[in-house]
């Protein structure tokens, strides 16, 4: 769901949370019991009752479960789904609005993925938007990849996890947050009080007093920690505050001495973090008290599940273990009896496919950039781990050799209470994972062989030189660029072999590739010979093109071949910087305006005309690229800048049509479809989007129908300039990868149809588009499709061109337009019949010729006689050559070996080798024999032991090649039969 289009706080508690199923899937490793249903009125108290509930809750005497009184704790349902439900119910009954998890693709453009529960509330915490409820609670899906190498190796690291959180926006603060965290942990979840430790910020005496005096935690179990561990900041400046964390102690018998280390993962696990947002950090580092104090907490669902379900790590909880069980089944191994390396692989696959399923569900497809690279990297790591477990392929239905879809099916099965939308998107998720796995497997084997060779070389060199073995950066880049190996995977494999990677060398190669890629584009170079940036002395160009197609402007600078000049004359190619311009510079997929600059004579200044063919931007400086058609142009002179109005209109039509196309795709194909690139040109538009299948004909027709209906509605466009946050809140679509000004963005809206952040030029009314037609739809990369279309004047030209072609076709065929298809189909049928007849005749002729040359066969051998025939059949085509060889094998007595050659066309050679069963039984194979012969003719080929074909490009070498074949056959067969 796209929360930029809805009021974030309008969601009631999902019905799914109001009760729990009477039976839950729990493996034999877990014993759980269902809890009593809770009434909706208990779950959803009115927000206005918050203060009363807080007051009432604050006066309740907290009675945590002790080590000796755990009967109620043992009887409660501790399944992962139940823990999530109980957490939300707990805070709903204390005045919190239960909100759904935000997407893993955050609204915040500064963050790649949703990494914390508080992210969707960041604008509220930063004071950029007002609160709409006093407090809220969520079960937020999160992705973190900064500790990828620890996944599966530790008890608690994951890429995908759920963060349970309660949040106060200037409502309650430290006292209530602490008391409720303790009540939830020790009463609702029943954790023994003597096993819970607390950390606080070293200077936070207020938190210390609450924990000690009001909650009753013994002083020896309250640890003061420094800023690095227990002080949260939103950045160098802004809201910040101390933290307090709750830890579970697996081994309380080890005592509570002063030197106890809460960072000891073998004894403790941090499961709940409370952030007290109470200060504003100024630029000079001072901490000023906030007027509105906030609470931001996070309780890791997988961690609390590990504690409550009493398993040794997060992976063996019912949230993840069923996935591991499925992978174990595919690998035909037992998790319990597997060694540590195999267990780690099982955990990594389970973790990664959990993350991949939810990322794809939220609209992220595998690719080589941004979020898509995260998905691709996780899938590829999972494939490698699967290979290490011996899962070579898994055939089930249409999975066709991919095993990850079967794992994903188990993740989807467990998704009901995490995100119910996942099951609706299951077919697309499964298909994207399957295609990505199969795509990677195509290059995996070759890449692994090369990597293994490079690592062996590195180890051999190190052994000789007595140096530390390392893999050259160029080799790591080759694996990345040619074989699709993420450098992280190369590093993992190398580490297993004790080889390090020259990462600096790898980065150099990456940078070289980036520079080459950029050089292939139309890049504006604004530097002079001494490397001083000319833009430092040029003010930003004032863009007037939204309102006017012509304007008076002053020439601020001229560049020829990147060097500044004062004056240019007729015939010169020049780059011109103006103080203001009506020309649109290429950006946002829209190509630049074309037009002219005019200089009128005034005294000593002669007339001049400059044709502008391109405009590029460097930051906010526009660079007009053109040719001086007549006269001369000087720095400081005034010009009349005029945009070609017809071409601008074509661009406007195609840009607005692109917005309509995106909206139509979302309606017809699905809201998860997102833009992956675009081109707005004068003659067409191009739109790339994420999807792992081709569009059906009926879908393309429906897209066209929708767009042409919107065009016919003659809707007036609305353009506004808003702060970025306001634009997103209004529902404007922001493109991932695009950078936007936080203060001001341009929003283009076709009311009721689309709303996008866009700096391009657009029509004033959809009626100006006139008509829209899709001219092609095709795949351009894994998971990326492309639609090309025409609109407006380009549509008319396209239709006229097609009509002209149809008229000529009708004239040529001498039929009416409605009879063209039928006539062409009949002609094709006749052509196929004629081709078959001709082929049959050529084959018969070749067979006859083969009968004639069969007398040229000779025998080889003494203990056994073998007939051999090596001959040329002039210009016989490849198919007929095959028929001739088959005829000879069937008519000459076994054993027999036949090699034939021909030159059916200029610069083309055909070869065929046919060996009877008696020859093949001697170990002589046609497929292996014909290859070296074909190489003599500049080609190659191969085939089966009894029959093989080959080709070449050097007919002049055919006689010598056949002679070589004759000699080799005689030598080989003579050796076999004496």
C-alpha cells in the first residue's frame, strides 16, 4: 500500500488482530496454546481516553513473574503471531492507535530501505508535520544489510526482521514508557524479573530513579553506559535523547558483579530499546530541552520469540524454523544433525528469502542498482548457499530447476499476520525469484570455475613468494562485470580459501567503468585548461520556459571545445551560457528544446543567427549547444532566444502522455508497477517499468483505451510548487533515484488520474494530446519491460505512414484492405509449399549424386574392413548434404565412415560426418572428428558420435580440409583395426 496517498493515521486495527486462530502451525519443536479472544473495545479505546488510561496504568502495582512463579507464563501462547498480537493489544488498551506496517520502500528519500519502526514517524519527530494522534503502536517490517556477513552465524542477526514499537508524540514520556516496558516484559510476557537487566545513559539520573524506585529493579542490574551505546541522535543537529535498553539474562547464575558486560552475546540479548527524545542539539553542540518530548521504542519480535519459546537462537523460533525445515527437505538433510557450516547455510537461505519475498511484494525487483541490487545480492547469496548444501535443482510443477520458489512458498504461507497482501502477490513474487535464480545459475558455473582458477593462482603465487595471498582487483571486477558475481560473494568465497581481495583495485575498475558510462552520454564539460571551474563565476540560469517560448537574454560566456572564448563566427560549434532562457534543458527523461538565438544589428553589431540543437544542465546552469549559421556572437551581447514551438509542443504532448501511461499501467497491471526509466522525445515516448512478464494483448488494449478516454475527457492540468514533504503527503509520486529539492518541488497533476513530481513541460489540457498509440512492448532486461508509444502530431504521422504502407500493399496485391491478411496468409502457405518442394528436389538430387560418388568409397583395415568415403558435393546446401550422408550410411554396408563437404554460397562452407555403429563402437566419434576439420575452413561445429555437422567461412580451404579428413580417418581407423 502506498501510504503517501492516504492519511497515515486513519487505519483502524486490522480485523486479523482481533482474534487468533484456534490452531497455529507450530513444528514439533514448539508447544503452544491459544489465548482467549479479546474484545475489540478493549483493543481500541478512544485516543481521547489516553490520559485517563495512562493515569490508571501508572497507579497499578507491578508484580513481575519470579523464577518460582511461572505457571501463568508457561500457559500462554508464545507463538510469534501471538506475541505480535499481544504486543499490539497491550498498547491499544493503553490508548495507542494501532497502525499498519509501512512499506519496506520508505517515503524518506534519504533512506534506501525501511530500517526501523520509527521511520514512518520521522517527520513528526522532527517537527516537520503535526501529529494526528497522541500515540501509536506498530509491528514494522524492516530490512538491514549492514551486518550481512553475520547473518546465520550469530543467534540474532537478520536482514529481514519485525520491530514492535510504541510511540508517543508529545503525550506520555519517560515514566510511562519505562513502566509499560517492564509490565509488558515481566507481566504480559512473563519474563522472570531476576533475568531482566537494564542499561541507561550514564547521565540519565531520572531514568535511574524510575527503574530503581518505581519499578523496583535492583541497582546491580541497572548499568550506566556511554553516548555510543545509550544516546540517540537524528543527525549532527536536531532531536536527540538518552536511551534505556532491556536485556534478557540466559545465565543469571553467573552473578551480578560490577564487571558484568551486557554486550556479552553468550549471556545476554538486548530485546527492547526505549528512546527518550527530550533534547534539541544545536549547531554548537548544546542540548536544549524540547517543548514536545517524544517516545520511540523498538522490541525485536524474533528476539523476544527466542526468549519465550526457549530456543537457542532466533532462527529456531516458529517465525523462521518452518522455512529452514523446508530447505532441509530440499537438501535432504536434517537440521538437528547438520554440522555448523550446513546450519549456517540453511539459516542464510531462510533469512534472505524472507527479505526477498517482502521486498518484491513492496515493488522492488532484482536489478543492478539501489534497492534492486539488494534483492539481487540476497538471491545470489541464497543460490550459492543452496549449492553448498547440494540442492542442484528442484522440480515441482513449473519451477523448472529452481529451488528458491519452493522456499518462497513457505515464506508466503507464513505471511498472513505479517502482511496479508503478500499472498495476493504470490504469483509475481514466485516468478521473479524463479527467473532471477535461473538467470544467475547460467553464469554461476562459469564464474565459479574462473574464481577457483584465480584463487588457485593467488595461493600458488603466495606460496612461492611467501606473501599473503590476494585476488587482484581487476579479476574481482571481471567476475562482477562479466559473470554477475557481487564482489561481496567473491570476498566470501575468497575468505573461505584464505585469500584477501584488492578492494582498492576493484574500486578503480568500477570508477573507470562509471567514467566510460558517463562519457557515452551527452555530458556538459564546464572546465577550462587550468582546471578552474567556469561555473564559479556564472550565476544560475533563470528558466522562463514554463511561461514563454522566447525571451531577451545576455550572453554570459562562450565555450569552444571546452575552452572559453570572447567571440565566435559563422560555422563555429559553440556552447553558450545565458543569464536567462526559455530553452528546456534535457532532464527527467525529456530531451532538450531546439530553436535559435538571434542577434539584431545595432550600429557596429552585425546580424547573427545561432541554431540551438541541444541544451544541457550543470547544476542550475544551462548550456546551449549550437552552430553559428551566420554573423558573429560575442560575450556580453543581448540575444533573442526563441524555442521551436512545434517541437516543444511535441515534447509536451509526449511528457503528459507518459504520466497517463504510468497511471494506466498501475490500474491495469497493478499498483506495484513502477517506472524504471523514460524518454520523452519529439517523435515518440519510451517508458520502462518493472514487471517479470510481457503484457497481454488485452492489457495493452485496455491501457490504450484508458489513456484515450482520459485524453477525451479534456481535463485541465494543475501545476503547483510545494515543499517536498507537502507534495508527498498530497500523494505525488516521486521517482526512486531522482534527487529533489527539500524546500520546493513542482507537482504536475491530471486531476483524478495522476500526480507526479516533475520538472518537465506539459500540455495545459489533456485534449491537446489528441490521441495515443502503443507501437511496441518488449523486454529490455531481467524484470524490466519497455513500452514505446506516439501521441499528438507523432500519432498522426504514424497513422499516415501506416496508411500509406497499407495502400501500397493493397495496390501490389490488388486486393482491398480487408482482404490483405487473408491474401498474405495464402501467399505464405504457397511459399512454404514451394520451399518444401524445392528442398525435396534438392535432397533427391543430393541423394542421386551421393549414389554416383559412392563408387569412390575405399576400404581400410586388415582384421576388419571399413569403407571410407570423403568427397566434395560442390554447391549442395547443408540440409541436402545431410540427406546425402544419411543415404550413404544406409546403403553402404556397416562399418562405414562418410565425410562430405560443399560450398553452397560465397564465403560459406558446409561439412557433415556420418559414422555407422561399427565405427562408433571402435571409439571414433563424428562429433569430435569434424571440429578440427571445420577449423581449417575458418569455422567449427560438432554433434553426436554417429552424426555431426559443421560450417566455415573459407571455401578456398575446403579441398585441403577434405584431404586432411581423409588422412586422419585412414590413420585413426588403421590404428583401430590394423
